[in-house]
């Protein structure tokens, strides 16, 4: 499996976000709460991406923290998918092992 096949991206469904902020505690370089009280993903420059479905690549060093964010999110709104095929690997639509 190549590095390209293992790249992951994350996005947040703001319609389900509870604004709890657990994701920001786990992965502050990836997530941030905005003034509206909802969590958003951030790009490499730290800018919030606020369009519906906006996603960012997850740096390898942050994969564990983003995975834990998705698992512990009370709103069940964090989606992590493989870039190569779009399959959700963590989050509400991920297939259970």
C-alpha cells in the first residue's frame, strides 16, 4: 500500500456538532471552535474552512488524535475518510470491524 493510499482527510458535519470542543482538545492544529460555537477544520495556515463538506488532509502525526476525536465526539459529527477511495474509516459512517 502506497503512502497515497493511506492518506486521510477529515471534515465536520456542523448540523450535528454540539460545540462540545473535545475535538479541539485532542487535535487543536486540526479543529477550532468558531464564534458560532461550532467546530470547524483548519487548513495548514490555521484558517477555518467553513463551507459545508470542507475537509483537510490529516498529517500522519495527528491521525491518532483525530481518530480519538471522532470516536469521542458527542455529536458524532467528525468524518475521517481515505483520500484514495473516499471510504470513511472513523466516524458515524465507518464500518465497524
